[in-house]
């Protein structure tokens, strides 16, 4: 590099002395200058290639599946999978067993302690109302001063019906059809009592209008109150059938899981034997034993319970229903027999072109129903203690028909007092036959109720502790399966 001496002037033009500046000139960007191409981008070339997108991050589930696949090709991995499967099957079996048997136990408990007692209470309400109506008509026939027995019978029937309505209301849901029927009966009962008191008052004074009030009260009873009580009885009976339907079905899901769990445990033990030539694995044997116990308990316990519940229905509930129907037919017949004498032909009914006394015609229908129900009750009775009272009721019914025919003959011949004596008199009157039928049916009902309670109680006892036991044993079985597989895993460490 040549440096110009100080003080010398500019070189003359034309001299070819080449000089280089000490600092090369710097390029300053202009405000609106175009961007310079990057070293990697040639002028005129296209846009730079974008880098490939990063692969999406795999989910935990996908990674778990990969790990499971990787583990499945090794024996320890397979053992872990088998252990988890065995434990899950045993726990599922115990859980489903506990759930299904708890439902059936609850339904059987309802049969014994709720629905059947409510059905019985509904039948008692019906019977008590019919008894009160019968006693009222009997007292009316006695004249101005009714007997103490008829007055007490009427009061007892009304009181028992009122108490039954209170019990039925306590056992029914507020918005159920039974609750509406009970409310209706509670409204009708005071109205009926008022009509009976008016009939008594006029009857004591000797006014014939007393008979009209009694017939009106009987009409309210027959057309409004007794049908409502019968609806209540049918509703509760349907709930009883529903509870039986929930208690008796086989627990198929639990049974299938139990068989599957046992089969899987057997396969796991056979697999272990083939690989180790060891006959027993204590953990798997314990799991198999607990599963077998639960399955046998389930099969035997439910089969016994189902048999007992079926017996309680066939030889208990069915007999109770028939006997209740027979007793109601007897009460209706007695009430119509009394009203035949009260009305004295004021109420008639045409059947096939012939005219009959309305109450006497209904009496015949009631007695026919009574005969059919007694025959059915005798067929359903499964022991001598159940057949004897039914046979006694049948004998009294036959005698009742004979005495009633004699009373009707006297009444049609104009001998009203003799007809009255044959109906409400002492020895030889139809009231003796009615009382005999009612007492015999009451004995039969008590016997069949004891039979029902015994059979239903045995069925309930057969399922006791099964849900809890299944849960505990299933837990022990799952623990045994895991311990048995864990022992095999320890051999690979």
C-alpha cells in the first residue's frame, strides 16, 4: 500500500497511481430498498422448501397398547395379563352375584313382610265392611231394639275397616292407585255410617222410611264401597305377584360369569402345569375353591329359595285368595238374605223374562260362588289340617241352603214372622249356618297363612348372607389369583 506524503497536493490528473482506502465503504440500506436475497436463495429461485411436519405425539392409550403387545411376547408379560384377567373375572362374578341376589332377597322380604300383609289387610277391609253391612241388616230385622250381638258386630266391622285403612295408607305410596282408593273409602265410610244411623233412628220409631235408608246404605256399600275395597285388594295382589316375579327368576348373568371364571381358572392352572410340571399353584387353587363355593352357594341357595317361594305361592297365597273370596261370598249372601226380608219384594230383577226378588236372586248367585270357591279351596289344600275346615264349611253351606229355602217358602206364603225366625232366630235358623261357615273359613285362613309364612320365611332364609358372602369370597378369590400368578412371576427375577 502506498501512503501519500503529508502536504503534497492531489495527484495530477492522468496519473495512474492506484490507492485503496483504509476502510472500505459501508453500504447503508435505503428506506425502500428491496430485501437482499439470502445466501441460500439464488435470485429468481422459488420459495424455500418448508421443513416436514413433526409427527403427532402418541396418546397414552396407544403407548400402553404397544407396551402390552411387547409384554405379551414374553412369559412375565403373559403372566401379568393372565393374573389381571383372572382377578377381574372373579371380582365380576362376585359383584354380579351380590347384586342379583340382593335384588331377589329384597323382593322375597317384600313378599313376606310387605305385599302379602298389605294384600291381607285389603281383604280384611273388604270383609270388615261386608260384616258391618250384614250386622246392620241383621239388627234392623230384630225390630226397634236391635240385639247387642248385632250392634257389636256392626261396630267391630266399622272399627276394623277404619284401622285397616290406616295401615294400608301407611304402607302405600302417596301417588299410587292404592292411596287414591283409600282416600275414597275414607270419604265414603262416614257417609255410610250416617245412613245406617238414620235407618236405625226411624226403625226405632216404627217409621217405614227406615227400611228405605237401610236399602240406600246397602246400595252405597254394594255399588261404591265394596267395589273400591275390591280394587284395593286387586292392586295389592298385583304388587304381591310382581314381588314374586322379582324374587324367583334365576340369576343367569351371575351363573354364566361363575362358569366362565371357573373355566378360566382351570385353563390357567393347566397352562402352569404344562410349563412347570407342578401340579398345584396354591394361589390359583384358593381362587378356584372360593369361586366354586360361591357358585355352589348361588345354585343351591337360590334353588331352595325358589322352591320355597313357589310353595308359599301355590299352597299359601293361592289358598288364601280362594278362601278370602269364599268368605266374601258368604258375607254377601248373608247380607242379601237379610235384605230380602227387609225389602219384602220392593226390589225386583228380571232375568230371561222372569221376575225375581232382587236380593234373593243375588243370594243365589253368592251361594253358587261360595260353592265353587269351597271346592277349589279343598283341591288346593295340601294337608288334612287345611281340608277339615273347608269340609266343615261345605256342610254348613249345604244346610244353609235348605234352611233358606224353608224361610223363603214361609215368606212367600205370608208367614213373615216364621220366615224371620228361620233367618235370625236361635236354633235352626240360617244364622247358625252362616256363623259356622264364617268360623270354618276363618280357621282355614289362619292355617293357610301359617303355611305361607313358614314357606316364604324358609325361602328368605335360604338367601340370607348370600350377597355379602359372595362379595367377601370373591375378594379372597381375586387375591388368591394374584398371589398365585405373583409367585410364578417371582421365578423370573
